C-alpha cells in the first residue's frame, strides 16, 4: 500500500539522517580540535625531527600565536567544503533539469480561457523515467490561482 511504501522510505530517510547527524558531530568535533591537534603535532615534529631543535618559550609563543591566527579559518573549513559540495549537487540538478527534453505535447493541454494559470486534474505521478515504474500518486487535482505562491522545499539531497 501507499502508506507502507511511505513508511519504508521514511525509515530509510531517518537512518540516513542519523548517519548524517553522527558524521556532522564528528566533523564538528574535529574542526574544534584541529588547532590543538595541529599545534601538538607541530611541536612534536619540531622537537623530534632534529636533536638540536629545542623548544624555547620564544619559539613556543610565536607558534601558538600563529596557530591562534589560523584557528578561525581551520574551524570553518569543513563548513566551506560542505557548502561547496551542496553547490555542485544543486548546480548539477539544475543543469540536468534545464537540459531535459521538453514535455510531450500530447500529454499536456493548454486552455487559455481558464482562469487558473496552472491546473492539474486527475494527475498520476511516479518517480523514475521507465514506463514500468509504479505510479505512486493517483487522481491528483490541483488549481493554482493567479498570484498564489506555491513552493516545494527541502534540503539538498532529500529527494
């Protein structure tokens, strides 16, 4: 039934959302610890790379000041990468949509005498391009009045 298929999809979506939340928490933790880990690694490498390198207070304070300057950009780097990926996913989808074939003129009618700029009567919808795909929505009727705002929104990658 339709309810079962929606619940199955929702269950899969919740699983993916939990995984995404866990990965986001890990990324947030790492971005907050990055400056500390880089400082620690740099000091260790400095001391271990050559036996003549001695960590003086002067060297340590200059390095700490430098790492403090770099802390902001290092913390926001994961956010920048995530936004960059979302941009390319969205751009790819928009490009695919804009380059898609036009509608089959036999499946859509245009009646300019009607008052509604957009009307769907008895529409049947499915996901996928194959003729074998199961129709998910049946007998959908939708009338949008002039000036009426209609939006379908969701996060990138949600479907």
